[in-house]
C-alpha cells in the first residue's frame, strides 16, 4: 500500500505519522510519499519527523518530495491537507470581512469563501494528476473548507472515490461517550449536517436515546464539550449543535469578541507558527537535537490547543492538557483518516461521521449534496446511514449554505465575478449585497495572485 500526503510540510504531519505508524502492519503499508510545494517547511517537518519514524520502527519506504507526480504515482490513498498561501493568507481571509463588521473566520462565512476560491483551482489540478497517475486511489480530503472542497472533488471533478473529513464530530462523539462512561463504539450519534454546520439529534446507547437525558444535564455536558451556548438555548433547540454553529446562533457576539480582541484567530496563531518554524530551523542548523525539536513541537500544540475558540467566544484559554489528552485531541484528523483507510482497505469495518454525497440520508437534501453524516465503512464501501427527516430550521440553513457552496465552486471554476458575488451575497452571514461586493473587491485586491481571475 502506498499513502501520499499532499501538504506534508504542514504542522499536522508528525501527528499523521504517529497514526500511520500505529497501524502500519495492519495496513500493509509499503510506501509513504510526503509532498509539499514549500521545500523549506517540508525539510523542517522532515527533520522533526525522522526521529518519530525511527522510534516507531517505520517498515515502509518514505519519499519526501516537492514533485507532485512522483508523490502521486501509484498511490492507493491520497491525503490532501494544504493551505494555499499559508497562514498569511488566512489572516487576509479573516481580516477583510471584519472591516465591514462581518464574521472573519477560517471556514465559516466570507473567510471560507476566500479560502475556497484559492484552493479550488489547485485541488482540481491534483485530481487530474490522481486520475492520470493513480486512477484507483481514494482521496481523503482534510483541506478546508472541507465540505466545499469535497464537493469540488466529487461533484465538479467527478472523482467519486473521495471522502471529506473533519475532527469535530469525532471529538463530540468521544466527549459524549466519556460523559456516559461508555466506550465510543458503544454509542451511536445521529449526527447530521454539512461540514462545520451540524447537529446531534439522537444519542443511542444500550437501546435508548440518551439525548433527552444529556440535554437535561446540558450544563455539565456543555462544559465538557466546551459548547459555547447557553444551556437554555440547547434545551430549546432539543439537539446538540456543533460548536461551529456558534458563528450562526451567536454571530453578533462572535464578531464583537473578535473586534474587541483586535485580532482574529489567524493572527493569534501566526506567531505560534512562526516561532515553531524558527525554532525548528535553529535546532536543525545546530545539528538537530531530537528532544529539543519535540519540545518545540509540543509547546506549539499546547499553545494552539489552549487558545482554540478563545478569542471568538471571549472565554478564557483552556487549561493545559495532560500529555495523553493532548495526543488524543491532536490526533483528530489523522486518526479519522487512518480509520477510514483501515476500513476501505479491507480488514476493518466502522461507523464514522464523514463528508459524502447524501444519497438519501437526510430527507430534503439532494442525492449528490455533500453532507456530514455517519457512514458505514467496510470492504471498500462507504455508505451514509439513513438519518431521515430533520427539523426545518436545520434543513433550511443547510440548503442555503449548500447553495452558497455550489455557487462558490462554480465561480472558482468559471471565473465569473457575478457568480462569486451571488455566492457571497447569498451566504446567511453576509448581511447585504453591497457588503458582499465590498468584501469581494477587497479580497480580489488583497489576494491578487492567489485568487482565480474573476471577470
Ligand atoms: C477544528 C476544525 C478544523 C479547523 C480547526 C481550526 O479542528 O474541525 O477544520 O481547521 O478547528 O483550528 P485552529 O487552531 O486553526 O483555529
Ligand atoms: Mn473541520
């Protein structure tokens, strides 16, 4: 088996490697290709990862490369996890809408729109290369905005062997199981939505729906899940919202908090990033002490985790996590991706919340719409599990956002300014057409080369 990581110069690679190492034998992994267009970052991540590979007794060949073709050739699984323009472009994504009093967030609202416009052209190129060089491969997309990019891969490029993943639903799942003192695989979460726009509408455990009980104890549960909602609101909703719904249900507070902080999340983590890469560079040049590199990396992970959602919710930063918890929390994406690979490659079966075509799972969404629902995985198959009907308010929001996503993909592919403007203006978090135009024009100016040309 060959696994390829596109965007391996990113900070998540060491975590992906740990997940891979834990499963290398079961998977029968023979080759791992780690590709990035940024040679410097790739080299530093390689320096940080080499001891991890040695300690984990990697029995597979590794190929660190900036050559996409070589990386993709004959791959069985291609993991896409890249950010066009790096963290600096996330700063722009988030800053522009804030100037107009609109949410500035990585994936939700205009920030996700801008990120998508930058990402769609390169992802389409990668898909063509996969089609030519590894036509039987599965693409596992971590690249955000994950729903929209998965939509591009499956519905635009017509590459059906693709799955989008997010660590958010599995994180909720683990926390809910632990609240019930149960193992995660004893609990089935009826989770539905789009990526970063989802709800839990039932929690099946030992033959019962535990959601009403959980909601009755929602104050405790909310704290445990770090849900930024009032217990009273969750009770009224009768469902557990994904934390990203904070940006919808409490949009005004989110914007106010970010404006008050004087910086968005990207500006908060940019210095952490910089410090990590500077440190790695310094240690690498000095001959590379493994312990020092790992210490710098752990500090980085702690810093990022501790401040997650702190600006947006105006809450205190989280406590430092114990090492084991940090490992679990950080494995997130990587763990899901490797579980998916384990199931698709034959040996394992599983149920995981993934981004896939709806295929009837949520009543009211179209067959092809990319939704985030529990899927049954076994022997090379991924099948969404029927959810059935969902409340109208949730369906309505999903449909509106789905339409925005579809138009955004269309704008990126056709280069139509009008379509891009329509997409942004129809996003539920953009208050008016005029503001949409200002935001779009601002992005076109600030992102210039990284954006598709729109006319
Ligand atoms: C969650 C989401 C990811 C997102 C990340 C942002 O894990 O599921 O899709 O990228 O949060 O975290 P950050 O530390 O970059 O703000
Ligand atoms: Mn996510």
